[in-house]
């Protein structure tokens, strides 16, 4: 959905040095300086977004094919702030790769550091500092089209690793689509990362009609302090659970935490009591990415434009037909990200669906919000209860991880988180700040 870790393409013709020239030696990797680098980074990333527009004799046939068959691409608009993806973290950085005497920006990479659960212990929901490790998220890797296949991406990853280690990170991790073979090859083959988790990304476009809530469901919004307490109890055993959960649920981009319970049980549970709801309940929080970046589909055919517009018109005129209309994704749009999803009890699945419908209606009432998105572990029970469009969802979003501090293995009695994926909790906490 958003820019996770991009891959290096393989242009055959370009105007820079030849493949035999030592390009990496001529590249300086340094920290981003806003006044100096902002315009150059924006230009470079925009060129990376608009794929398939390379020049050169070797690409004439490809350009001809692309002209005959338009290919829709998803473009990210960072709203004029290249650091927006990592600003929510106290420790964050963006590195730029600068080429030649002119100081052209030819590559970028971002990183942020936080404390997360190393492994779940469902029998002990209380969390101590020893349960957490310092993990660095590596994201937003981009290299200019004209300077790829010359080791710049590898150099950027190596430099961001050094920064992470200097700031105390025990592990570094990244995420990319399972079909992004070049990116996976870069991290797993050249940079020694290991495939770790394969969560599923579930996408639900926002319709023109509202989704009616379950007739026997009561949905309650709870305060951030109560949300933190509940999450530390029910999700303490999940992988990647953040130590600063209190900051996430109280963040300006978090639109609230909601609990769904059967109406018949509503009178028996007081949210202010600090106790968990009755036997069956579901909980979920909503994060508004519109405040960070927007997306837009470019390159779609006229037929696709017409079909999408027609579905919206029909849905708006006759909402009772409940036609699955498609939002106007050809203009800038944001999306809501659902996090902290948990359900339990006999009515858990229906309660979770009601929460997702509730979030959809929130998005419908928010101009410019085009989708509702959730990311969960492939074996997480909530996966089956989340409404989504299979065609627009990712079945595998590969997370790769790397140990940065060898001494940590000795402290953990010889155990390494990289090699402990089997037997871990199926519940994976996806931090909305990472999306």
C-alpha cells in the first residue's frame, strides 16, 4: 500500500557512468538535511514512482508495449514531508546517497527505532522490560532509475544498519511484497536478512453506502488509558507488541479504540471499571494515514475510469442494492488502518465484523478516505472475520529480520529471535506508524 522497501530495477540504458565504472566509490551517503535535500529527494522519488518511462534504444519495444497496454500504478504523495513516515518515532533518520560534484540525490533510505516484544508469553500477560528488545524498522528505500544495479541500495542498507547499531538496535527488520523478488534478493542475499513473518494485508474499498451494524451488537469507544490497559492484557503475547503502546493509542492520528460486545451484555460491563468485557467481545483501533501521506492510482485505462465512476453512481442512487462500488482512487486519497485487532468468545467473529463495518462507515464520512486496511498474521483468528476484497489484498507481505547485536544471543541463553519464528504466537501486532 504505502512505500515499504522498494526494489532496484534493471535499466539497460542510461546517461550516467557505465556499469564497469566504480559508481559506489563516487557516492556519498549522509543524513538528510531538509533545506538542502528536500527538493532533490522529492524529484528522485517522483521519478521512481512513475515506472516504465525510461529512455534509450533498448527500451523502445517495451515503451511500445506499454503504450498499447496501459498499466495502473499506485503513486505515493508524502504531502511535502519526506520524513513523514518516521517522524512519530523519537529515534529516526533518513539517509541520502549523493552522486558526483553536483550533489545529485540518487538514493534514500529511512529508519526508525522502537522497543517491541521479542516473544509472546500468553500465560504471563504482565510485561517487564526484559520481554522487549530494541528493533529498527528499515523502510522507504529508493534508488534513482539511472543509477541502479551499481550497489547503491546495498550501500544505503549497510549505512542504515550502522546507524541502527550506534543507536542501540538489537535487530533490524523490513517489509516488502512477496512478489518483489529484487528487494527480497537484496536483503536476504546481499545484506543477510532472514525471512521471518508473512502477514496478510487486507484491503476494503470504501463504498457509497453505509454498512449496517449488527442488530445485537453494542459498540463502545474507550479512553486511551483504558485501551492501553486492555491491549497490554489481551495482546501481551503477540509478536512485535510495542513498549510505548500508550503513545500509540493517544497519538493524534489514532481516531479511537472501540470495543464491540453483545447488547445483552452491555449493562453488565462498565468500561471505567478496568475489567475486561464479558466472555465475548472484540476490540480494534483506527489510525488515519491521511495525516501522513496520500495515494493515487495513475495510468488506468478510460474503461477502468468509466466502470469505477458508474459503480459509484449506481451505488449512490440505489444504496439499497448494496452494490460494491469503487471509490475514486484516481484522485488523491487516504485510508484508515485498523490495528490492535483482537476477538474472543462465541460471538467474537460477528463482533469483529461489526467493528470493521463501523470503521468503514467512519471512513465513508471522511472526505478523501478511499479504503480501510488491516494487516494480520496468516494464522490469526481475526483474519477470517475482517471484510476485504481479495483482488486488492496481499496474501503475503514478507517481513525479513537481521540480528545486529551478537551479544544479545548470549543474554537470551543462546536463543536468537531470528530463529525462533516457529512456535511463536500467531498474533502479530502491526504498528500503525510502520504502515
